[in-house]
């Protein structure tokens, strides 16, 4: 696997996580008050995962000479 392919895998993962975050934000708009804390927590965990994936993808791309 090349750095570019590896970076693309991380980027795909980041995109999937971003979609899940969007879904959770939609749920947040209609959630009961009791569920708000849990949904916000899940969003914050997923957002950190998203940032990690994007950082890793960018590092791998920079080793090849490109960046997202």
C-alpha cells in the first residue's frame, strides 16, 4: 500500500465519521432533554476521531508531497 492509498483510506474514514456526526446533529434537534448530554458526548468523541483521521491523512499525503 502506498502513502497515497493509505491517506485515502483515512480520508474515507473521516468522511464516514463526518456523516455520522451530521446524523447525530439532526437527532440532537429533535431529542428529548434527557438524551442531549449523551448525544453531545457522542458527537464530541466522533469529532476527535474525525480530526485524528484528517491529521493522519494529511501527514501521509505530505509524505507523498500532496495535501488535502
